[in-house]
C-alpha cells in the first residue's frame, strides 16, 4: 500500500497554462482523504510552490528549490535547508556573465536577477494578478554577487536560461567542474545549480524518514532530469507521458501526459479511485 506520493509541478501536475486540472485536484483530494501524504516536489522557490499547496489543501512538508529547502506548507517553518556556498554561487554567476547568459538566484524568499527577462519577467507579470501574500519577491539589482556577500539570505539555487543550446551546454560543462555544486536541468532551455548533494531524491528520503514511511510505500511522479533522483528513490517511479526519454527509461510506469491528467491516472491505478 502506498502512503506517500511525491509530485513534480512543471510538466507534471501543471498543464501548459500552469494550472492544475480539476481532474487532478479531485484525484489528489481523494488520495488525501485515504490518508495518503501528498508532497509537492519542485524546483521552484517556496512561495511559488506554496500557492499550489494551498489550492490542494496540502498539509505537511513541501520540497522547493530541487530539495535545497523543505518547509511546512501551512506555517512556512523550515524543516531542512542546504544552500549553496556564496562563493560557489558567485563563481557560477561570473561564468554566466562571461557567456552573456541570463541567470537568477533564489536567496531566502527572494528571486535576485540583473535583468528582467525569462523567469523574472514571467513572475513579475504573474504577480500583477496575485494577492500580495502569494507574490514572488523579485529584486532586479546591478550585481547579484555583491548582494549575496552583503546580506544574510543564503542562495538556495541558481538558474541559467538560454535559447542557444550550444552556448548553454558549453556553460554547463564549465559549471560542472566546480566541485561544490550539483547541476541538473528542468527544461530544454535551462540548467539549475544547487549545493553538492542536493536533489529531490535526498529530500524525499528525508521526508519519508521523518514521516515514518518506508521507501517501498512511496510513489514519485516527474518528467525531467531534476526528477531523476526521486524517481530512482521511490518504491514506484512514474514518468509522465510527456517526460524526457531518460526519465521514462528509469521509471516502472509511464502515465498519460500532463495535458491529459496523468497524475490522476496514477492515483486511480495505485490508490484505487
């Protein structure tokens, strides 16, 4: 019997409009009513995950920044934290600048960027339609590295984004040579940098242990490289129909795509909706 389901957001629970379908919502609420723990496991900053946890009335821990931060969905209390070392983050920033590639850093509860593009622009536009308590804090600064050195909020994750695949691959190969960092991708146009050892699998292991749930009693559902570790950890690893081939190969089950409510299908099949 499965007692915990870890679910990625983008490309998994969220459709192309960044919404959760009513079918998926109903299935998740059914699972919760059966006593199953639902854990959102995302690369997003905590505030960006909490919005969806509230929609689903999820209680307990949620995983943000690919596992660098685990916080209580209701109170925001930090249960686990493993930020990047400031100097490691600054080394990555310098490499991004050399290649002319956009980046932003999640430091504490704030998104720091030097340009209003890609994710920072997306969240700024989204903030216009959200109540103040659900908005992502965005700061556009002249020098993110100087801000990190001067302030107390530590960086949980850096994201580099570019449509130029060759340049992005070249930059990633340079970043991966830094011994103190972990590098994964969550989409074709990015890579994400965390402290060494940080990943969704390690975060799911931590939560399973504090909840007293066995590994074989867990399901993990995802679609991209940053979901690899939690799919490998879980008793049942599930790939979305739209998942990368590498994720499908390591999964025990491939469900429908995110546009076809693949999460609901998993719950119907394994929680008996």
